[in-house]
C-alpha cells in the first residue's frame, strides 16, 4: 500500500505567479496513492524541509513528490531531508514546475494545467520507485590542470600546498600564458613579470607539481574521482632534462624567419628558441616547420654547438597516461583577429596595432626594447589614437556580443603610461562607455583622464586610413555631435578577447558544457561558479568568462579549494541509478556492449535456470562501478533485458501514461 | 557561353564606352551577352522603405526574364548591380515584397528570387577565371600603377551584396594583377564618391572625390579604375587630371589588345535628343 506525499513549492513568486498552487495541491490530493499534499513558499528552506520530514514521520510516507525547481538545483536537498526522516532517498521524485513550466509560460491557466500534468507523472513514477542503495567509488588523489597561465599556475599551487600532487599540462613550450606577455598591470602599475615569474618558479620547484609543457591532453575517460587521461608530449627535439638553457643554439641557428609568438609576431626568432628569458622550463624547443635540418636533412648547427648534447632530431611525440581524481580547465583566451574589422586598416597599415602588440612594444624585453616606436618606420610617434570595443559588444556578427571587461582598464593603463613616459605624445581614446567597476579602477581611469590629460572622446571610429606617411582617423564625437578627423601616428585597437580555440576541444573531451561563445558553462552562474555541470571538472580563469588578473587569481583559488575538498575524500558515493540486465531475457547479442561509452558491460557464460529449463548461455554483466546510468544500453537492447534502476522502462511508461491521461 | 546581360540606361547613354569595351572584351574571351527583349530601368536607387513595391517592379521583371532564359543575370553598372541584387534578395526573403510584386506583375510564372545576379567582375573571376584572363592578355599593362576604386554600391550592405570584404576588398586588385599591372592599395578605395549628392551639394561631392584621388595619389597610384558610371562622373568632374580615371572594361580591352584591332569606343551620346532617339541607333549608324 503506497502512501505518497506531494509538496508544492511557490518558489516565492517564481512559480506561484504563473501556477495556481491551490489547484495543484487539490489535484494532488485525489491522485491514487496520495495521502498528503501541502504547499509552502520556499520548500527548500529549513521550515519547508521540516514540513516534508514531519509528514514522512506522521503519515509513514513511502514516497514523496516535490513540485519545485529543476532536480539539478535541489534534488540532493530533498533526498537528504527524506533520508533524515528515515525514507530511502531514492523514493523522492521532483516535478520540475519552475524551469519546465512557470518560467516559460505566461498564461496562468496553461501553466497550472502543465504543473498538474507534471505532478501526476511524478506521482505515477514514484509509486514504482524502489529503495536504492548508493555504492562507493575510489578517489585518485591527484589533480590535472589544463593550461599553464596564471589561472592554471595559481590553481596548481593552491592544490599542491594542500598536499596533493598536481600535473599542469601546457600546450606551449613554457608556462606563464598571457600574463607573461604583459608589461604592467592595472590599477597598481606593478610589473607583470615581477609578480608572475616568482609564481612560475614556485610551480617548477614545488615537489607536488609536475609540469608537462609542450603537451596536449588527447583523451579523457572515466568519471569524478577516477579520470584517466592520455597526454601527448610533443617532440621538442631538445632533451628537456639535459638542456641548460644557455641559448648558444639560438644565436647560431641560421633559420631566423619564424615569427616570435611571444612578441605577437612583431619580430622574428630562430627555429630553435627559448620563448622568453624567464621561460619555465628554461629549455629550448625546435620549431619543426622552420628547422632546416628537420626539413632538408642538412644543417645540424645547433647540435654541433650544444655543449650539453641536448639536441635530438630523432625525438618523437611521447604519450603519458595518468589517473586523476579531478580536472581543472584553465585554457585561457586569445585576442580576436583584428582583420575582421578592417575599417581600422589593421591588415593594411603596420602602424595599426592591437593592445597586446602595444604591450610588447612597451615592454623592456619586447621587440623595441621598451621604447615606444611605430612599427612602420621605427620613428617616435607624436600622437596615438586608441579605439575601444573592437569586436566587443558587437551586433554586426563579426565580433562578440559580450563586453570583454578588461579593455577599458588596460587602455587607460596604456594611455597613462605613454603620457607619463612621453609627455610630448598626444593620446586620444574613442569609447562607447568607460566601464571600470572594480577596486580602485574608476579612480585609475579618472587619473588617466584628469591628471594625465588623456583625451577621452565618446564615440566610435568609422574609418582609419594611411595618407602621406601618417594615419587618419575619422570618428564621431557624440557629445559635441560632430564628425572628427584626426591625423595621428599610431592606432591601437582594444580587441575583444575570446576563449582559446583549444577550449572547445578540451570541453568536448571532458563533456563539460560550453556556451555559444565557447566559454565553459558553470554548474550554476551564481552558486557554483567554478564547477562544470560535469562532476569532477572545475573552471579557472578566462575559459569561464572574461576576467582580469585579480579575479582570475580569486577564481583559481576557489577552483583549487573545490578540488581539495574532493581529493580529501577517500570514497565517493556513486549513483545507484545504473543499468542491470535480466539474464532470463538476455540473448548475449553484444548490442549493449557496443554502445556503452564507459566500457561497463562485459559478458559471462554460465548456467541459467529459466523456470526449470536449464541451459548454459552467454549473458551481459554490468560493472556498477563503471556504469554512469546514461541508459544507452536500455534503448538498444533488442530483447528488453537491459533496464535502468530508478528509471526503469515501467516507470517511464507510467509517467507517459499519466501525462496522456 | 551565353549569359543574359542587363546593361541599364546609363550604359546606353553616358557610359556607352563602359558597355562597349565590356561587350567586346567578353566577345574576345568567347562569351556572348544577350540582352532581354524588354528591359527597363532598374529603378536606379534601391528604395529603403519597406512598403515601397512599385519602384522594385522593373528590377523584378529583368530578374524574371533572366530566369526564363535559364541564365545568371550579368550586370556591369554598379548601381544596377546594387538594385538588382537587393531586390532579388527581397524577393527571396521578404514574403510581403514577394507576394505584392507578383500580384502587380502577374507573370506567367511567379518570381521568387531564383536568378543569380553576378557582376561583370564576378563573371571574370568565377566563370572565366583571372588566371585564364591573364593567359589571354596580349598587352600586359606592365609598370602601370593602378588604384582600384570600389565605391560603395558594389560592397554594401555586405550581407546582401556578398561581393567582397567591404572593408578590405581585393577582387579589383586581383583583376589588375591579372592584366599585368600593379595594384595600389589605398584606404579611400571603398569610400563614397558623393553619389547623387552631386546634384544637390556639389561641394560635398568635390570634397569626397578630392579626398579619394589625393589618398590614391599619395600611395603612388597613377590611375584609377571603376565599374560605376556615377563614380566616374564625380571623379572626372572634380579631378585635376593628374590621375587618369577609366572604366574596368577599358583596361581589360586594352590588355586584350583589342584597341589595336577595333579602335576606340563610339562617342557617348550626351544630348537629350540623342538619348530620346535611342543611342543604339546612333552607334549602328557609326558602325555602318
């Protein structure tokens, strides 16, 4: 005899405004098996949970239905409440009358009708629920961080400090990422390298951290607590443990046409190179597309001059396989391609540069040794125009719809630094809005405009062109309501930032969801901002959304604390909603094995007693530790032997029947 | 190959040379152009008002004629290309325009944007191929520094026109290279010449064209080429003569060595009487 309780939540006005709660309660009361129904403003609150617990005890409920938000939000909450009251947590069903109902309906009549239908379906299902017991799975006490920029480094350092081993996989030859390319950082104007390189050194020397550079994650399998990753370590053609980083090979290499990636292609580097002086590891790498020896078999100069005997032209890609309990995505960003906005003539005029290029020009280790010189002729510029929002907040479809968040501040920084170092240079900034929320940010911007006389012009630029050896900028001053034409020597584009192109591939591999802009989606935008909806995958830095360095470091720490919380556990509770096979029905056809993405199905041949008929047959067996309950096998099974606990075919059919009632 | 060709009014009057050089060059390249029997003015200016139907009808008629001829519709004048492409796009995408235009026209088979409108330059690039044109060149224009002047009508709105990158186009530069000359890239090549504003505010048109010519010259261009009769009018009117301005087709005509063979184009008819009398007759007379 079933005794079902139904609890209808208002969610404040979220549900109650579009669903007639009283009607849902009234209809719940007349459903077969229902002995109790009640509504409350916030069922997830302590008082709400107490209503549920009291009812379970008072009426001896055998199952409950909570009509509320998505189970992704509060299923765990209500299961916990039920189990505290002595009910098996898998005797709880959620009818999602918020995301699936009240939020998407405007008409209260329609909303109410749908809420009733969803409630009926859940009641029909819960009467067929059986108590399930969760199993346990192991936790591998090692974390993987994908990406070795400031986000990845900080996450790894924090995890390592808690005593857990961490691997950082970085696709480039050095860690450091975008922050290593920056000259100064806002709003304090401290030198980026001076605050980053000690952290890079710390990452290298920390005994809990293993740096796997010039490498990419190729395959990931498994699940929270027990991931398996295959990492491709690309051939460097230089023995990492032998190279001393002396740099003699760089000076002797005759192939010097490769674009210097670290300097944004503003100058060249040899085919064998160390990305920059403070690179970690401080080890050379050969660019196989530029190396004469690797392409023609002749040359071999670097091998001859290397006293450490570190060069190895026969090196091949290597694979590392490792198990991890948690994985952190810290794949970072890149600036968008400014040639999509050729009204600013980035493709055709050398003196039109992006902000990151300017950053290298301003940097003492950059292509001009930190002297502000325009790229076309190496002369000192007397006027510079900055254009903000290049590709950000864009509705034309060429750029990004979002605000890139960091550009207003770095443009103010560039403008201020130039005015400070070269007071003879006129600086103009075209902006749509100046957005400076953040500690000491607005003060910083005002200092640029007020103390350093940076000319801020509200308006956009329509065209930049070259004439008689200088650039002409045509824009609009919206406050003066007039067109303005400025002659200038350099134009700097504050290009939008976008997730690094590897993010999509990595996210697919980890089954972490991504949004339409390829940013990784959080499990909850406010309450679980550093976790992916996929258990065991965490987010750090700009891969989740545009952010500056202080925010990135905070998020990196938050992601690390989540990882530590997970790795501290010895065992994880597994989901008992796994597949099982009815051996009386199974004919051993292997269909289920072929579709199982987790390799959880194997076969066993043994004696089966089918109501007195005994025969030896090959039948499917599910490894419950590996099964993730996706249900693919239940769909392909031609004989109907496969079923999913908690979501059996009977339960689903009961729901369908209740809906079609 | 035979293509349906829409010359437009200006190419029958002021810009007869644009038309003549274009036809003769294509003939030499083995392509025949066929004018529909009864084409009318394209409308000259694309009407931006969403409910303006009547002024789009003649364009629809030309588009439908090309469809019935089972051929893409080749245009040469930038303005005609602009209007025909945009009206065609409306007929494809805008149900309101499509229904009303068909109700007005009562064509034997209703028209809904089936025709492919291609500009002369696209015909050269996509149907013949610039590499084949380079092979057919008899007089390579070596050493000539030529600036491409696109104007606005071919490029914008780029989503509809689908002609080239509106901010950094290269089709005319590729064309210039195919003829053996050196293209000069300059920033003002996709800026407006002033267009019809010249009728109302000549000073504005003069300012625009001067800026374009000055910018081209500053980057080393010795001549400019255009596909648009209106751009040609504005550029020539306000040029001081230091930069030679010609039509794209004339350049092709010269490079293919046709001037030696066939001579100059007949003089354009500029008088109202001549226009009223129909210039094609005048040309026939001359040819005779």
